[in-house]
């Protein structure tokens, strides 16, 4: 996530660590201040209260996430839907790894029913949907992709992309895979690429797509 002032960044990092470890409701302002080694008044100054800090954690992560999508979408016409989708997959997985703690907490928390989550789904995740839907529509229209049910395919793809952060304990403790490491992120991206090739792409050599942008 974007660097803030050192104090503000320390508060955010401490909050994400404790929210993930103890849960949002079990974490106090004092806990966060102690973890960040700051005065509790700093939290009030930057975020007003714990709810404001929670909302900042969500929005700062998701705004950067949407920027990752938008950056790739600007290259759709130049690179075509296949390469655009492959780049989206690699960049999303990399972004999640680089912001692993935030991704784990936010994806877990966003499954709960709350006013904040309803706002998040109606804004950021609706944008995400529109970008993926457009890529899929363009791929089907250009006959680069097989004809699929776009909503159902997006559900499958979303599940694959979020699995490394939603199932981290299972990955590490049962499968001995470490999704927060670049090596495993690259291997996982290749597996997702094979899924796309088998279920969506019209037959083509996968290696140029895996190589990414020229």
C-alpha cells in the first residue's frame, strides 16, 4: 500500500496486523498505539477513531487495487484480450503478495454483512466486475475466447485469484506452499494461466502469454 507519513504508516501496519491476529472488535485503540509505538492521540488525529482507521485500510488497499486493473485496461486494445487477461492475473497476484496482510484481512472481512462491506461491493468490486466483464466480452467477440457464461466464469476466476489469501493457513500447514513468497506466486500464476488456456482461450501456445509484455 502507498507509503504515508511514517507515523500514519506505522499505525496502519499495526492495525492490519492486530485486526488480522485478534479480529477488529477485539483490537483496541491502545493495542494499536502500543504496537505502532505511537501515542493514541495520533490515531485520533489521522483517523478520528477505530472505525475511521478500518475504513482507511479498506479504501487505501482497494483504490490501489483498482489502479492495477485500470492500468492493464488501458493496454487492452494494444495487447488484445488474451494478453490483457494474463497480465491482470499476474499483476493482481503480485499486488496481493506485496500487500499480503492487508489482502488477507480485507478479503476475510469483506465476506461479512455490514454497511461498510455493502458500500465496498457497490463501488470497488462493481468496478472490478465491469473491467473483467469487458475483457471477457471483447475476447468472446473477437473469437479469442470460447463462449462462456460471463458471470459464472468470473466467479471461478475470482475464486482462483483470492484463494492464496483466503486459504493461507491451509496452503502453508497442509500443502506446504507459501503464497506470500514470490516463487510460489509465479508458480500459481502459471497454474491460473493453464486454467485459462483449458477453459477459455482458443488453442494457442501459452509461452508467449506467460512471458508477458514485450
